[in-house]
């Protein structure tokens, strides 16, 4: 299977920006060491600090799905419950 690109848009509730940011940052080192992770980069919008974007590339969708089931993702979800206003994830394929 071909490489998978993930673009995840996370919008934190205004009162919880720093909490969400801290929890997202915790994901980086562990995820970058996972099998199949090519890159896992977190961005924060310069004009809207509540908006975070993960730009990720994985060797395959199967390896990304393994990542999605890992404990550190479950811990993130528990820690940020009620703190995220919006989460939109796009699975993408490079076409050019």
C-alpha cells in the first residue's frame, strides 16, 4: 500500500488552549518512534492559537491504525475530554 498522509485539525476551547497544547506535545516523541511513522509534526495557528494541526506521514494505513489504537492516544483523549471544540481528520494520498 502507498504512503498515507494525515492532516488532523484540532480546535481547543478557549479556556483550555494550554491544556490541549501540552497534551498534544506529549504525543510527539512517542509517536515518532512508532513503526511506520515518517513524520509527525504539530503546528499552532499564528492568528488563532486555539487551532492546532498535526501533519503526519505513515508508511501505510495499517501502521497508522496501529498508532491510533495505542495507549498514549487514549491517554490524550482522556486528558482532553471536554477541552476540544472540534476535531477533523483527513486521510490523504500524495497525487503529485
